[in-house]
């Protein structure tokens, strides 16, 4: 079955850069999306179509994709960026969508 | 503005059924499909599938056929998720979510916690 694999956790000091990876076989042909979920809240879309930022999302959030890996970068991480982050994409057929395993980002 | 408002938390016994609602406002209900997403306690997000709000046709992700049913009442702009023969492992927060063109899952309901316990 189609899977997207993320590291379980990433730690970053305030003001430094955090990079979260998402690995999947279909990513060379399919877009990646990224969601931020803070404790007890619904997820928020922070990146769509690999590298586009929705209105209202801070510029420190950026995305990229190369080969079988997509990456979410938080440049100059803030304490309020501490959250779980999930990637999302589809398999090669486009019929089956899946979320990544999730990465807990700690800013300390 | 677009809003998705879900029903309140539910506590059910194993074997019972539950129906979670997702009421949409701020747009034409039949213009956009609605997705359902599950999140078990302390776990990640699982895409359950989606329902075409124009035709009522549902599409279920692998593992969510059978006991899980998506339905609509377009007269009140509301989508429903019904789960039958509840098991303890169905305990989770269930979200509805809507796309906005290429911005997948831009809008989310607040989530409904379903707890299955004897």
C-alpha cells in the first residue's frame, strides 16, 4: 500500500531552521501538501502543490520537492511553530490519498 | 466566510452506531466535495474518503468500507458520517474538511470526538 514516511521528531532552536522530510514513491509525479496541527486543534494547510503558501501563512514556511522526497522548511523557527506536521499526497493512480506518518517539531 | 461546524462529542458502547454531522455555511454546499479524516488518540491523520456533494456519490479509502457510510442532506447543507457496529478502536476525533480548488483541505470542521467504551 502507498505510504508517506516522515521522521517522528525534529528539534530546533528558536530562530534557526527546521527541515521536515516526507518520502514517497509517487512524489516525483504527485504534489505534496503540508499541514500544521497544534495540540487540540484542527490541522491548518501551510503548503500546497509542493511549494505554494496559502494566504496568511508566514513566509518562514516554505516547501520543495525533489525525486521521492518533499521537504517543509521553517526558516527562523518561532516558539509558536511547535506542532505536529503532516505531509499529504496521492499514489501514482491518483485514486488513493494518504497522510504522512507525522513529525513533532519542538522549538527549544 | 466558509464554516464547517460539526456535532458534539459522543460516548457510545461497543456494537452501537453513531452519526456525526458536518454543517456547511458561507458557500454553495453542492459546489465542493467534503472529505472525512480520522485521528485516533495520540496518532496521525487518516484520510477516510470523500463525498461528492452534487451527486451524493461517496468514495471510501481502503479500510473504511462497510461500517462507515457518508451521506448528505443538501436541504440543510449537511454531510454525515455514520459508523455502525462500533469498536473500541473507532475511538477517535473525526474531522470533515473541504478543498478550495488546488488548496486541498483548506477548510476544516472543529472535529468530533467519538469515544467507544463499555
